[in-house]
C-alpha cells in the first residue's frame, strides 16, 4: 500500500508540541512484503527476548504459501523517528497515529 501520509512535529520525548505542526508526505510505502522460499526443515521464527514465540514449523497443511501481517504499536514511531536520530533537534517529524496498540 503506497499513499500520502501526514506527519506531526513532536519534542525530543515524543510529546506533541504546544502549537503542533503537520505536513503531508507522500507517497510512501505503508506495508512491506518479503518473500521467502524455505527448504525442507527450515522455518521462519518470531522471537521475543530470545525465546521463540511462534514459528512456521508449527503449521500443518500449508500447500505453498502463507501471509503474515506484523502489527506495530504507535510507540514504534518514537523509536524510529526520534530516539534513533541524534539529539539536539528542536522538533522531530513522526507519522500521525491513531491506531490502538497490538494485543501481543
């Protein structure tokens, strides 16, 4: 999915500014697709804290492909667009958010 998106200005803590600025950025990709061909005995694994929480080898009866959608909470925007950048900016641009956090 590629479409225009609004970004908003936040301070170094990721909090909204007193007089928030917004700008439209676009078009940008909202979804990423990765295709993997697995050999017999191989699996895709999802880990949390070094522990496997799910893997494709748990599935049975898959003929040729599966689709997995990974949801990220809104806090990931602060991680990628604020915390990952050098400090000292007056403000940072983050995607305008409104989705609830994922359940996992």
